[in-house]
């Protein structure tokens, strides 16, 4: 009968090595600096953004508030919670006529009142052309907030009620609006950098309904989103931070029902005293938007959009006074 293999006896050096390893493991357990295993703790995922804000980084870079003419805005803070806003605009409004763009001169004045608190927010706007809008938002708790929006224009009015639910790793929203509109959306974090969700709506007055699905990837430098809906829309966006001051962005939208597509690329550059944004799309339209701080509470705005194909050029100059 053969004897079993005998392990060699432990030496003092082996004891010292094991003691050192045990002490290092204990210290790592106390400080949380142990070796990374690469495993994801799916019970501790971050809370994603709202479904309707999935493209907010791209929107900030590519969808600047372009205008044509002259604009002057004045903001006055009366106390810590209440401030007023005044807006003056002199420019043109575009009216399509027989395949051509006709520009009509127009002027408007906008008055706004805003109340902002830790738990609620009230915003109201009224314009001389008859448009009125209001918004009320109230946070009932850390996970539930209610929002009511109303818009009234000549020949058109709309009311929308939203209920927002915020969880540890998800965000959901219920919508109800005029015209028997019902909507719901949900976005869930599936990894620390990836969130996925969907939306659905039903418009009773027109008998229309739709369902959509979306995904968003976001890390320290890159944000990419994709959305597809049964209404015939496919949307893709991508933006990346080149440096602490510069960001590049692009978007693509395809409507397969209308057999049309549009795409654009742009940049967002922030300097010490100014911010400049620009873009160019697949139709050859080039735009630039510049905001420069001249002094505390005084900003200069320059807006330009050039459409060589349609021979439509827009240039705007604006000033903003007040924070």
C-alpha cells in the first residue's frame, strides 16, 4: 500500500509571508482599497436622468437659442425667492408661401414672474402677441414631484400634468394632458454607465398611439443615446468631452415614414469670459451662437445662421442685464 503524499513543513519565512498577507488584507478590508475584481454591484446602481432629458448634453451644444434681429433681456431679483424678467425683441418671423420663405417684421414684449423655493417653483410668462404660459412644480418628497404646465396661444391651448417618480436606480413619469393625452415613460440603470427604458402615449382626440424604446450610455467623458419609436422616428446622439473647456457633439434623426433624414455635428467651447457654440447640418446650414460676459450681470449675445442653399441668412444681436 502506497503512502500518501506528505506536505513539507511550513518554515518561518512562510509564516511571516502569510502574516503579512493577512495583515494587508485586513487593512484593505478596513479602507476599502482591496484588489478590484471588476464585478458590478447591481444593488447599488446610480439614478439615471429623466427619460425626457436623455439628450440634454447634446441639446445644450447643438440646439442653441438662435434668433434674428435684436433682443434685450432684463432680470431683476426682488428677494431670495422672487424675481422678475423683461424681454424685448425686434426682428422677423418666417412665413412659408408657395415654396418661398417670406419674412415679416415683428416686435414683442415678454413679462415673466418666477418664485423658486426648495420644495416648489412657480413660473409665469405673458407676451404682447397673446401667448401666455405657466408652470407649477412641487416636490412632495424626495421620490415624488408634481408638475402642471399650461400654454395658451391664439387659436390653441394646452394643459399638461406630470407626476415624476425618482427611485434609487430608476426614474418614471406619468403624463395626462388636454386632448385626452396619456403618457408614461421609464428609465432604469442596468450598469453604472448604461440605462435603458421605454415610453408610451395615447392621444384620444386623434386616435393615435405610440411606443418607444431608448438606451443611454454615459461616463466621465462620453454620452451616447439611441431612441426608436413606432411613430417612425429613429434618433441617435453622441457627444464627447475633448477637454475641460471643449465638447464635440453630433446627432442623427431618421423618419422612415416620410423617407427623410437629418444629421448635424457641432462644438461647444467655454472660455474664461465667453461660451461659443456652433453646428453644421447635412443641408449645409451653418450656425454660431456666442455668449460673452462683459461685466458682472452684463452679457453680450451674438447669433448667426447661414443657409446658402435657400439663401436665407439670420443674424442677431442681444444683451442680457441681471443674473
